[in-house]
C-alpha cells in the first residue's frame, strides 16, 4: 500500500541537478548578446532610426525571412527592446509589439491583442476588423504613441490585414505616420499572393537570415551553456557534436533543444556530465521538424490529427494514407481522448495547415486510386518520434 506522505515531486526536488537555470535554454529567452547576428541588428537600426530621428515623418516596413531556427524572432525581440529604450531616453511615446500569427490566427485576434497592449478594454459588443483598426488609430493619435508591429509566422491568411495596415493613413494628406511594420516569414512566397499595391509597399526592405554554420552554432551553445549549466557539467565535445548535428539544418532552436534534452537525461540518470552519449540519446527523440515549440503551437485538433497520422504509419507499411483512412482513424483518436471530432472541411483545413508547416506532405492522388482524394505522408520524421512528442503534450492538455 502506498504511503500517503510519499511525494515523487519532493523526491525529485532533493536530487542533484546539473542545471543552474534551464530557462536560459528556453525558446522564449532572448540573451542580451546574440552571436553572429549583430549585422542583422545593425540593418534593422539603419531602417528604423528615422522613426527616432523624426517621429511621425515616415512609416517603415521591413520583411525578415529565413529558415526555422535562424534567429529571426530573437533578433526582432532584442531590437524591440533596444528601440523602446532609445525612444524612452528621448521622451518619445513608443511601443514595440511582437505577435505570433500562428497563435493569433485571425485579423480580429491580432488587432484585439494590439489594442489590449495599450491597456485599452474592448467593449463586449462585437467589433469588425475595420472598427478595430479605427480604434487603434484613435489610440495612437489621442495618446501620441508610435508603434512598431512585428507579425511573426505570417501566412496567406493575413493578406487582408497586411493590405489594411499598409494603407492605414492613405485617406489623409501628409498624416503623422504612427505605425511601422516588421513581417517575419520563412520565405517570400507569401508575397506572390498579395495585391499589387501591397507588394510595392513591402518589397523594398528585406533582411535575409542565413542558416547557422556548425562553428556559429557552437558559439550559440557555448554562451547559453554558461548561463544554463553549472561549471564543468557539459563536455566541450558534446557541444561540438550538437553543433555538427544541428548544422545540417542550420537550426539553433534544434541545437538548444538537443542540449536541454541531453541535460534532462543526465539529471534522470544522476550522472555528473553531459557526454556525447546523452546527446545521441536526445537526438533519437527529437526531430528538427517536430520541435516542442512547434508541437505546442498546434491546436488540440491538429495535435489529435497528427497523432492519428503517426499511429497509422506506425502500423502500416505505406508511404501515403488516404483522406478516408485519416478521418476514420481521427474519429477513434477523438474517442480515446474524449474529444468531439471535427467535420470533413475542418479536418481538410488542418491537413493543409500541417502541410504548410512542413510536418506532413499532402498531394492529390494519381493513377491507381479510384477518384480524386488527398494523400497524406510524413516528412523525414519517424512516426514513433512524432507519437512520443505528441503524447507528452496531450497529457498536459487533456485528462483522459
């Protein structure tokens, strides 16, 4: 019989840990210094210094693009802190706001959160996006504020928002320009879907973030390691191994997650150091495509759908699943997790979103399959790895 006083958490808290502060390996943490990204910060400073020199004189619009884990978000957040500090010293009322469009999925949600950032309440009555834009303009004008809005992980769904924001003051003669934009995207493909006028407004200022090399990733890891771990608990050869592994993708987030996971395995075994063997153990459970931050950003339905796909591939020796196979399996997964299954249209939309994120592949069926259907495959990620990552996330969200 279990002792009622037995507490596993208390037991774990008493154990020795090699971590000094593991939050320093979090994707949300932005260090004061970002190795090999000073040039990008300088480019941003060149573009936006006019806003400090002559507030309201002109609006700036910049597109940041590059692969996952190349430091785009960290650089933007660090720059935001810099420009707010610089403006405050000059008594300029200035706000920098970073919003992830994968979380704030609609124009309404984005505008609502922008307004809330100014500590303004939105009346309970439903407002249209046009009305929210007008409210935002009034806030900026009445309170004499200037705003840089950074929209991260932008997709084609935000086309109308971009159109509206780039033309915010078009109706006035020589208006005070209070809003500037930073668009953050993986590539420039979204531009092709925009209206011509919006394209001409946005195509001037681009900053491309190259993938990190192995030596650059080592510098990133070394700096974070000093902040996150106690001295002499991470072997230098382990950092080099992680750098080499992650350099295939040039992905600093993947490198940091490998280091964090390796450290957790060391704590679990109560070993004194992160050796290369713990790095290899971490690599076996982490995919550069299926990072924990990406899984976390998915909706519950998308997680359940992805779990369905992973489990089906785990038990079937097939390269692709049909839409019908996925839907039937999804219904069973929803029953397992006691969640109401979505209808066909929503399932299809979620399939497209997972495909856009690069987690799965989807294509139309060809010869050999009767009728037209969507075929779903996995990217270069083992189904067991996806299942492992999803179950740990779902257990936090749902009590089955």
